[in-house]
């Protein structure tokens, strides 16, 4: 977003009925985008913290990782997708 100088994202998929709304920043080397937000837990319905990290590994490879904060306050990795450009 031009006014805040931050990135904004909305994540939806067919595994749940909730939306994840996030805001984040790009690293100085422009290789890592870190987003934070919250969404309702599909079981309890209570809001939970989510962190997403998108990393450019090289010209043809990138990685998306998502982390959720559990009820004990500890963060766990909940998703990892590795992308490779088709040749």
C-alpha cells in the first residue's frame, strides 16, 4: 500500500471458511517478505496469530512458509510450499 509503505495480503483456500488478512514488510535485500496477521481457528473460532514468510531463494526458486501461534504461545510451522519455475 502506497500510504503505509507496507504490503497487504488476503489468504483464502478451500480447506477452511476463514480469511487471513496480513500486513508486512520486505527485507532490505528484497528477498524476504514477512507478513503478520490473524484469523479464526477453525475448531475454536478464536482468533489466532499467523506469520507468513515468502523467500526468494534464487531466480527459479521461492518458498512460502506459514507459522501459527498455539494456545501455549509457541509458534509452529503449519505450511511450507516450495516453488520452482518450469523450464
